[in-house]
């Protein structure tokens, strides 16, 4: 069986969904446990496993644990060298640390202008 969705929601319950093709089910040793009848005209089999305690799951703590792991630290250190200088340049060097417009659409347009200015400056520095 292959994982079809890690985060499927069926009848309000969140879980993992697996799908198997009929050819795979015919050769599987777990077929009597999984299927009520022997494979006939069915297309395959779908299985859904509900995650326990999804309502009590603390996403913030899970993200903290993920970032504090050795792999998470390695990946986050890449972000610091790649993304953070852009925000530092826009906010500190260009003093664009506040949005002067109101409304999501206008703020998005203003941020696009800030980003475009940053990118144009990078292109200018590459050419010169």
C-alpha cells in the first residue's frame, strides 16, 4: 500500500490514508485481515488511520522540537544566511520598516514594491 494523504480529513477526523491496487492486494499476505471477500471486481483497497489526540496536539511545541533537533538546526542555519539579510536590508538600510498603507491588498502591493526595489539593487550591484 502507498500513502495517499498524510493529513486527510474524513467525517471530521484527521488521519493518514493509504491506497492499494488490486494486483498488490492479490499477492499480499495480510489480505484476509484487510478484505472481507477475496479480490474480485474491486479496484483496490483504501485504509484510513485516525491520529489520536489531534485536538490536544500542540503544534507550537512540535515545531520547537523540530527546530531544536540537529537536522532542524542545520536547515534553520541555512535560512539565516539566505532569507534574513533580505529583511535586514529592507528594514534597516532602506528604513522601510512600516507600511504606510492600510488594507491587505495595498500592503501586499507595498511589500511587492519593497521587494522589487531590493531585487533591482541586487541586479545593479551584479552589473556594476
